[in-house]
C-alpha cells in the first residue's frame, strides 16, 4: 500500500504536470513556413501565431518536464510503500488511581487484549498512574498488576487528567505508527473512572489535537479505597510527629479542632449534623495526616542552612507575610519523592508532602516562634488548610456527565495514521535519489530545449526551404 | 502538351495594327507596295514611280493617279518568360498543382506554335540567371526548341525583365509572361518606350489560384525571391487585408499596362492554356472582358 506524507505537494506536482501537458497542446509557436510570392501584400505583423494541434508539440520536452515534475513531487511529498496487508492500530489507555484496584486493572487489560486480539489489529496498552506504563506484546498478555506496582511510580489519589491521558495516547500512537508501517488508522480507547477532576482547562484544545474519535470506558470505583479516600466528606485530622512542635503551631491546630493529639480520636470539625454517620465511618478508615513541623531545627532528612530572614510564605495561592527565619533546605532526593505544598517567597520549597502506605506525611521547614500569633489570624488560613488538607490535594470525584463524554468522543472515524507521521519521519531514503533523478531530467530538458531552440529560433530563418530559395 | 497544340491548330494571330515593312507575310503592312491586292488610288506626286500610274484612268479622266496596293509582311514575335522563383508556386507545402510556371510554359509554347503556324519568326527570352535566348526563327523545329528550353528552365532567384526588353527592335511583337512581382516599374517604362516606337506588346499576368485563396491554417509567409525580408504571419485575421491589397495591386497593374498601350490579360492557374492562347491571338477585339474561366483580357 502506498502512503503519502504530504498529499498537497504531490497534488501540486500532478497539477503542474497537467498544466505542462495542456501548454504543449496550446503552445504559441512559429507556424510552418510557406513560400508565398505575394507575401508583400500581407500586413506586417509579428511572425508568431497561435498554433493548436491535436498532438502535443515537442514530445521529448514534454516527457522530460512531466517526469521531472512528478519525480520531484513524489520525493518531496514523502510517498512511502507500506507493503501489503493493511493493519488497524489501537491504543488503550487505562487511567489508574488509588480507587482502581488491581482486579479492576487486570480486568481492563484482559478486556482490551480480548477486544484487540485480531490478526489485523496492532495494539498498545498504556497504564497511567503517577507514571506511564507501556505494555508491549507479550508483556501485556502476561500482565500482572504487581509488574506495574513494582515500577517506580505511586498511585495518585485521583487519576491523571484527560488532557495528559490524550497526550500520552498521542505519543503512543505515533510510536505505534512508526513501528508498524502497515497501520492505516488508530483507535483510541480511554478506560478509567473519568472523574470531573480529570477535566481541566486544556482539555478542549488537547482533544482537538487527536484527529479521530475516542471511545471512553467508565470503570467501576473500588468501594473500599474510594470510601476511605475520596467519596466521604474529608475530615481534617492532623498528628504532629517528629520533634516537638511549636506551641504556636499546636495552638493554631487546636483552635481549629484539627489536632489529633492521641492519634486515635482526632478532634474533627463536621460541617453538618446530618453527616455524623458518614463522619464516623470516615474516622474509622481514614488515618490522620502526619505533620512534622519542628519548633526549631530542621525536619528529618532536611539540611541545615545559614539562617536567613524570608518575608513571606505562599500556599494555595495565598501569601502569609511574616519575618520568618529559614534555617532548613529540602534536599533534591526528598523533593523528588513528594509534592510541594508551600513555598518561600523566593520560590524555594517550604513544605512537602510525601505519600505513605496509608496516607501521607508533611514536612514543614518553617520555624515559628513559640510566642508568635502569626498562625492565629486569617492570614495563616490558607497555609494551615494546605497542611491539613487531604493527601494529594483536594479533588473532585464527581463523574463526568454522559453528554460531555459524548461530546469528547466526537464523530467520524478513527484517526488516520498519516496524522501521526512527522515530516521528517515521512522522508524515505529514496527522496534524495528521486530528487537527483529529477535534477538530471531538468538538465536533459535544458539540453534538448537548447538544441531545439538553435533549430527553431533564429535558425528558422534559414531552414531548408529558405536555403533552397537562396 | 500535344492536346493543347491540337486545340490551337488553325488559330491565327494577326497583328493588331499594320506592321512595318518586312519580308512578305500574313500581316498587313504599313508599306504600300505593288502586290496584286488593290487598296486605293492616289494623285501622282513627283517622285512616284511612273510604272505605278494607272494609264487607263489617266486616259479616261486626264488626271494622273497612282495605283496603291496593300503589302503583307511578317512580324517577328518575342516571347519573354519570367522564370523567377516566385513562378514556382504553389510549392510542395500546399500540394497544389499546376504551378504558375506550368501555366506560363504552356502559354508560351502555345503562342510560339500559333505564331510559327502563321509563318512568323518566333523567339524566346527567359528572364532568369542564365536564361535561354532563342532568336526569332521560322524554320521547322523552332517550337520544339522553345519547348525544350522552357522545360530545362528552373525558376530560381529574382529576375529582371526590363534589361531583356531594351535591345529588342520595336518592329516586332512582344508577349511578356510574368507574375509582375519583379521589376514592375522598370518593365512598364521599357514597354512604354517600345510601344511608342511601334512595338506591339501583350502582357500575360500569371496568377495562382492559391494566391487569391490562401491555404488554410497558420503559416509563416516567406518571400522566395527575398530571403532577407522578414517573414510575415499568415493567419485568419490577415487574409482579408491581404486579399484587399492583392486585388488593388492587380487592378492597378491592369490599369497601368492598358494606359501604356499594351494588352493585358490575367491568367489564373485554373484556366485552360489553350483558351488563354486563343484570347491572346484574338486580342484585336479590344474590349476588356472578364472571363470566369480564369482569364481576364484587355486590349487597347
């Protein structure tokens, strides 16, 4: 099967060839010579006249020009031979969050394999959690959840956004098309809980970049994990760990009712009495957040730095102005494992969240003077909410509406494989050869034209007839 | 050619006016001689030959009259053929026949045969490089010599007719066969002088039908006699303009030759040569007559 990387270039070349052919039929040229004794009675006009013929003029020139145009067009348009036997491509992207159990994931992969198990289908399975796992061929067939779990990734509390999922799919499709040259179109299947959280501002633009329809498969939530992490109203519960916290910190958390001093029955604030039953269930399965906020010194693993005064802290987009003294810096090794939740005003990380097996631990490298009331006012509200908030940030776990999903699916057919080929990748080793041949043909055309112009041009004055007359 | 000569058998070609004195022939001479064909009486003048006095009339009327009789003389005939390259038309490109030269040659041979049958000496001059020149003779085989000379002639280059006419004696008959595309003015000037001196001149203007109706299609017209002249385009738009100019030229040529006192006849290549020769031989009719068969004749 023949594929064309840039059809418009090939079309332009074919159009140019057609125009050349037409011009050879309609060319304005010197007509035949007639020895006319009464020529003096003809009006003295230019000697060129339109001569239309049923046959093309200058057949060799026509062939050379058309061949050069077509060769150059083929070379520049990236015509490729993809062999016989067209195959269909399919990219299955599975969003995996903390609410996606291993069994659900295994079921999804098995279904994707079963759907794509056809001789003419080439499939890529991609599992996206906090990292991207590409399952190739045999690996996907012998899928084991612990294979993915053993890789350097962690389960996010919410699946990745649809934008990033589509981008992953686009890249995977490009690799699929590059590896399998006989693929003519690519299907995209996205499986996951498809939560409202997955919809971000860039989704419309990213969706438009996928040149085909998308099939969405909404997966079931894992009740155990979901209930404990997501579904219930979140109850802030903080346990101070590590070195002794500052009295200012302790009092600020206590004042808000978030401090769980006994680690078992945290002080919780409910939003409404009607939710008391839910809150009880949450308290049973929802471990408190560990907060390491030493009154002096540095959190465990942090490095001590020269004390410098920094005038402000930034958290959740709000600024807390205070003459803080910075005595600790977070090393890169820890920073890469966690998620920054507060920053110094110069951009350095001031607090970080590191996931644990059940929840997360937050390390804060901000020294608050024991007698300070900086954490008591409204200005510190954003910082404390960030520190006591749910692990992984606050997420919206409402499913995306069915109508919106239909809009995202789009109409039409699968994405053509040509859409995933870059111009560079479309070029073949034959392009240079074809261009060289086109150049040679143009040189030959010039030589033929030059030879004929010697005969037809000025030499027309002295052709055989005129020589006979002379 | 034999068919044409058969068709011209018995045709006579009398001189249009009395010819100068010469050897006895078939044409009325300006000289009043002593032949047996009585013409008129004239009073005797001093110096007249007394032997020509009509003695019986003198006896009856007591007046002296001289008996005058008409004299008959021969008239030498020159056939001047234009053999320039322009006569070789139509060329092979248009696949048309006959050419102007074919018609001219047939007319020349026919006129020579007619003149020779009238016992007039007939000669030939071909206006081309190295053209033949045969002095007027009456001997047997003259027509054949003229015919051979014409068949051996090739139409090449440009030729001038007036230099050939200059040495010709005015006491003869001259037939110019040409397409008049050469030295038109010089020829007409020389002819005028000859006519003033008493010569009888006829002009046969040979015109090809293809010159009147140019071949279809686009052509690059080249003058066969002047290769240095820039070619001109022959296309649909130029045809009407060409025909208008060519008709004007032909009409002007006829008018000027007539005004000079010469006979003028336009012969087209689709006309019968024998018919054209008959027209020339009977030129004494005098009036302009348009013939749809391709002959346009005018005699003064």
